[in-house]
């Protein structure tokens, strides 16, 4: 808790090391990972230059290694390309998945900002080559009145089980209760993206391993088969290409190891893993970047929303050395232990953060 004295003396409105889950705001404090960024950009350019191929890339790391922040960083990189449409989402351990496989596709639709896609009515008509139902739903999303648009969006995203009257309004015969039907709508979406000038869809999926904690072992194979099936979707409809895809999947080291081990057993995981184009394991930060991370966090003035020339609270070199040795460069541990040290430091109104005080502070917190 930051009191009035701390706000006035240090320009602190909250502890700069708080927050156990990365947010997009934390990109201001991005350090290191130059090699990873090069690799991510390389696979992005590879996807754009090969419109008939799809790609899968894994981002591997233990909790706190920066997987979520890496996803946000790639999302930021994607914004440089006008012909890329990116969608970012994740999974939470407490969720319930009721329609294995189908809910994965419908989750993608939940995070689509359809306002970014500009189309004509004539372009929507082309979707009839997939199915008349697919055309009707997307037509309503883009050109119908608000009531019909909302109904169509709820239907597409699986937020509504339509009754007969609603299905008549939507002009559909089939509910989305089968994976192949869901794929039709997804393929229609890829076609729309291409018609709107987006050559590539990039799916940035955080906490990918939580997907497998939400379903039974049998159902896991459904998801492996589904993602492989999406990867293998034809990238042409008649004589036209549709948007190709690049999956970035952030997953823990433990879950990735399990997937590797299952390759020896067989099943859908084998072709799924074989389709991985790039595998990046996030490594601990070098000492120079540990200092850079601490410096950036302590220089940022949240009240003025800008970086100051000097840290709001001074720190010594031996403080950095201590934190690096104690955490071995693990980003999450750095934030966690600096946060506790600063909390105790503000309580005692210390003039600087140094090794001696950090040792005392972490001991006081039983860390």
C-alpha cells in the first residue's frame, strides 16, 4: 500500500514490481529476447511469403518466464503488418468446456473484432461456395440491423442455442453442434479475411496447457486432431486463396515434455507435433538485463506516465548482483522478490535499495 509520503517523496502511486500476471502495460519494461524476436519475425515473414502453407510455433517456458508477455510482444510486432489479422486469447483453469473441439473454434470467434474487417455485399455472396448458411450468418454480422447482427454473433460464438424461430431468422438449418460444421464457418472467416486484404491470420494462444487440464485424456486427442485439422485446411476455395494461418502456442516446459513423450505412444499428438515449424524455449535473463529490468521499473513514473531520467528510488550495484544471484535471472522471481523488498523498504523509508537491506527484507518476508 502506497501512502501519501511515499507518493510525494518517490512519485509512487503503486509498487512498480506488483502484478503476478503480465499485462500489455508491461511491454514498457521489455528487455532481452532479441534472438527470440528475430525468430518470431522470421516465421511471420515465412508465413506471409508462403500463402498456401500454415505454420505452428511453440513458446515454451516455466511459470514466470515471460510467455504471456512474449505473446503480447508478438501481437505488437503483428501490428506492423497491414496484411496480418491477429487474435490473442488464452485458457483459464477454472473454465468448463462443454463441446470438445467446437468450443475451440467458437472461442476464436469470441475474440474477433469484426469492425476491423471491411467488405462489400458482393464479397459476402462468395461465401455461398462454402454453404448458404455460412453466407447468411456472415451477411447478418456485417450488413443486418443490430438485433439480427447480435443474434448471428451469439450463434457463431456458441453463446446461444437457437430455437426454431431464431434459426428461421438466421436463415440456417443446422446448429453448430458438429466440428465439421464449425470448420465451415471458420473456413468462411479465413475467406473473408483474404477478401478484406488480410493475407494471414495469426492466432496467439496463451496458457495453452490449461486446455488439457480442462478435458479428459480422451478429449485431449480431439483437440490435437482439431488443431491439426485446422492446420491442414485447404488454403484455396475454387480458384481463390484464403488467408493462411500461423499458430503461436505458449506452453509450459512440463506440458511440452508430456506432448513429446506421447509421440512415442502414437495417436493424434504425433502429426500435431510434427507440424511444429519453430520451437522457442525462453531462458533466464542475463545479469545486464536483470539490471535493465529493475532500472526500467524504478524509472517509470506512473503518476506522469513517463520514464524519468533517474530511478524514483535509488538502488546499488550490489542490489542487482544479489537479485540476479538469488533468482538466477528468472523474470517472475525478479519481479516477485524486488516487489517484496520494495514493500519493506517503503515501510522503513529507506533511502536506497541495496544488498544488505534486500537480505533483511526477504528474510522478514520468509523468502
